[in-house]
C-alpha cells in the first residue's frame, strides 16, 4: 500500500479528527440532538450504527435502512457528515445509495477475509473513505490484510481504527489496547490515518478521557467517541457512551502535542538524552550477553549431572527477589516481572538446546 496523506484535507477541521455520535442510530430526535450539540463543539463528522453486530441474538441489532432517512433529515439541517459500519456487500450498496460519507468495517468483520473481500468488491469504482477497525484478536497481519483488500479495490482514502482486542483475561478495559500493535501498523504505514476508539477500548465512561489522552500522546490522528444524549438509556453500549457536554469537557482538557519540534534547544537536549540512552542500551545488551554465557555454563553443568533444566525453587526465588530489588529503584513491579519472565524463558531455551545436543562420540 502506498497511502498518500488524505485526512487533513478531508477532515475540514483542526486536528485531531473527531468522529462523535451514538453507538446506534435510535431515532430521528436522537440523531438531530447529537448533531446540533456536536456541531456546536466544532465537530463535523458523526458516527451512527445502522446495523449492529451483537455478540448474542435478541439484543438490539440496529434499526436498519430506516435510519438512513433520519440521517438524511439531519444532513438537510446541519453540515454534519456521517460514518456508518458495513458488514456485507449489501450494506455497502445501501449505505452508498443513502449518501453516507464514510464507511467503517467492524472488528468482527475484519477477522474474516472472505467478508472483507466481498466488501472490497462492492466498493470497486467508488471513492469514499473506508476505516478498518482492528480485528478482535491481536493479529496485526489480519488488520493489514483487510486494509490491503480495501486499498486494492481502488479505495485510496483508507484509515485504521484502533478499538482494542478481546482477551480471556479480565482487565480494567473492555478490550485490551495492546498499544504496540497499532504503533507497529503506524511504523509500517506512516501516512495511514490512525484513529483511536476509546469508547470500545474502555467500555466504561470513566476511562475514556485517559485512553483518549494516551492516543494523543502517541500521535494518533483522530478519535472516534460514542456520544449519546441520554447514555444510560442507550439501546447499545450504554456504559461507554458519553453526552455531548462530557465530550466537550473531554476535548477542552485534551493535551495535543506536535509530532516534533524544530526548536534548536529542544532538539539539542533530546539528542543528548538519546545518546545517553544508546550507551545504556549497549551496556544492557553486554550485561545480558554475560548473563547468558553463565546460563550456558549452568546448562553444561546440569547436563553432566543429569538434572532438569527447570528448577522450580530457583525460579520462585528469581520471580520474588527481582521485583523486590526493582521496587527499591522505583521501577514498576509488573514491568520487571514481565522482563524476568522473558529472560528466564530465554535461559530455559538455551539450556534445553545444550542438554539436547548430541555429545560427539568417537567412532
Ligand atoms: C461499534 O463501533 O459500535 C462497534 C460495534 O464496534 P466494534 O466493531 O469495534 O466492536
Ligand atoms: Mn458501540
């Protein structure tokens, strides 16, 4: 994909690009109320789900095509543009016929290459921005694959929405952000617009500000935030929607930093600090190399004495003492625990290789 920057021209508003609006289009009044209020905040793009992919049947599955008539009414009296989710070729056709301005592909659709291809084929010959949400599983290649299918169909204005990833483990988020995945995407495709969806990452109102700020600190191009006039009574995703007034408050305190600064003093100081980090990283690598040499010696020794590579007591001691030492240096316990799990895994791998190596026999 060779993506040319397109979002700044398209968005018609100052950066970041904000898409606000309800999880689902529920009624003409709901849409018009939000439209007027978000427009007053200087936002010109709304989201509204027309068809809702629900985890289980018998929950509200969207109002379907009648919602396009409501959207049309809003467009007549405001300057708002609309984005909606499409999950089949038929959805694409209906949304295009209804004059929808932006399409997005949902997380449950991105996982399925057949469906994404069907959507891509339905988009051939059309020029409309298409935003692809990350797949529900943390797999970067699947996300890139979906973007490529859309791009190959001739859509030049493609973008990515980061909505977090499902996880079996309980966490404070509804969907784990795994920030390194969207950041890898951004480093492979620097001009691909990257929009965060703090609502679906957070799953709860109280975390939306924090997630939005993190996205801004990481240099995201925009935010998609679920906004509803009466969030508690929303027909879908009630816990994570916020009022337009709360959205205004959130945006007013959002710190937006620039990707870089040409200020000579800043550049100088940054370079100096980075040089120190480079030196320390070199030392870290030298230390790790020395550690692994010792690990090899232990491996040989265990082999000679025919004892197992994995020694439970030793591992328990490591995983207890290292975080204790780290705590004294004000380092995050979780970070050090993870780091030593990785180091221990590598030590085990090295020793297993040694133990299983054929000892050369004289013939
Ligand atoms: C949505 O945007 O309301 C939605 C269903 O999101 P996702 O595809 O991220 O679950
Ligand atoms: Mn939703």
